[in-house]
C-alpha cells in the first residue's frame, strides 16, 4: 500500500522534505513561508508546490538573497503547468547541493 507521503526512502524521510508556499509579509516587510505540509501529501487547493528539505528552506530564509530566490522559485513553480519540470535557480540549487553533500546517510538497497 503506498504511503500518504509519496516517495518513501529512509534518506528522503530523514531529510524532512516539505512543501513551501509564501504566506505573507511580516511586520518588518520580511517574507514568511509556510512549511507545514510534508511533500507527497495532497494539498487542499490541489496546486503544485515547491518541495525542498526543511534545512535548506531554513538556510535560505536567513538572508534577503535567499528569501528572494525562494520566493522567485515558488512563483515559477506555480506558473508552470502540471507535470512540467522547473529547474532550480542558482541560489536554491547551491543550497540544495551543499545540503546533499553534507548528508552522508545512505539508503539500504
């Protein structure tokens, strides 16, 4: 029986992949992001969402450049049609590569 959280490898679960959506701006004008839904779960609105590890999202939220890149990537993903692959922009891709390189956990085959 398939899992309600989609892809179910030990590494993927351990990395805690989440959907990211832009909620609103905070009191200081800073972008806020919602990461409450795990990737693979069906979203209530049925829209396609950007999916990244929670640690990468937190890392990107620390800087203005990271928040802008994350927001831009979310907009690009929402504009794309269903099933269309959207390449990560350079800032998001670099953060994801750093995270994957630091994670030494290996799945059993």
